């Protein structure tokens, strides 16, 4: 029987919007962590193959603040609710960008248009640039939170972190949207069959 159980030792799971994500990070480092009890029934390679057939919008998710700037290319981005406007995205727990993002307590989702395909490669680490080095590419500005905003993005969701949930290898990061903006209308960048496509 497949079973996915998450047990939390110590304090109850946070559900208070004033709760700080950075506090949660230090809890994790203190050893007050989730213990994941996962019994996989599907081969990870088959799971990846199935996921590669699901077309996904491509975003660059950025952060900036006292911990410094960072950004990654991400497809694991979802709208949660419109009232209030909430979004989530998933980031690998060992990512140096994740550590900065949680410490900064802010992030910005920049939804890419097709002309920015090369930028998607930069923020996926394919040009071997890291953290602030990645922002030498593209034109960046700011909205409310101070996170980098890509001037040419199709859409921008500037967010303050309200919750971070560890889930296996990743964090689920939930953000309250503090500002949005739209770029010029052009074709979208989509990831499908392990390749970028234009829609
Ligand atoms: C199309 C595409 C989608 C990706 N989606 C995600 C994602 O949703 N979450 C994630 O953690 N990494 C994702 N990645 C991988 C990160 O972009 C990559 O590991 C990045 O370089 C991490 O930055 P870091 O060096 O700061 O950890 C994706 C990569 C590609 C090419």
C-alpha cells in the first residue's frame, strides 16, 4: 500500500499568517524537522517521463534583500487563490537561492515570454552563473518587495512569503501577492518533452 506520511516533531505546523518563514528555516536547522516517511510505488524515471508530457509555463523566480539576490528558472508555480491573491512554487531545499529567498522573506515570479528563452537557461544554471551573476543578463527593475522584476516578462507576481512547507526534497513556498504587472503581449514560453516551445 502506498503511503506518504509527514510527521512533525515538536511545535505544531504553523498556520498563522504572521508567522515568519525565516524562523521556520532556523527550526529546521535546529533539528526540529519533518521526518518524511515515503514509500515510492512509481519509478522516478517513469514519473519524470510522465511529467515531461505535461506542458508548463516557464518562470524565473527571484529574490533580494538582506541575504542578497538570487533567482531560479521554475515550472512548479501555481495560483492558489484570488481573494486574497496567493501563489505557491516549489524549490529544491539545497538550493543556495532557496536559503536567500527564505531569509529575505520575499520572492517575485516572472512569467517568461518566448524571446527570453536564453534567460531561462541562465537561471537554470546551464551557463554556470550563480546567484547575483545571473542578473548580468536581461533588464531588471523592482516593484514592492525589492525582488528583481524582469522588464520583458509577460506577467509579474511580486510576493511576500507567508509560509514555507518542507516536502521531501523541496520546499513549498507560499506567497501573498503584493503587486502585479504585465509586459507587452507576445508569445509564451512553455516547457514540454524536455524542450522549450512557443505558444
Ligand atoms: C524548465 C525548467 C524548470 C525548472 N523548474 C524548477 C522548479 O520548479 N523548482 C526548482 O527548484 N528547480 C527547477 N529547475 C531547476 C533550477 O532552475 C536549477 O536547478 C537552478 O539552477 C537552481 O539554482 P541554484 O543554483 O540557485 O540552486 C528547473 C529547470 C528547468 C530547466
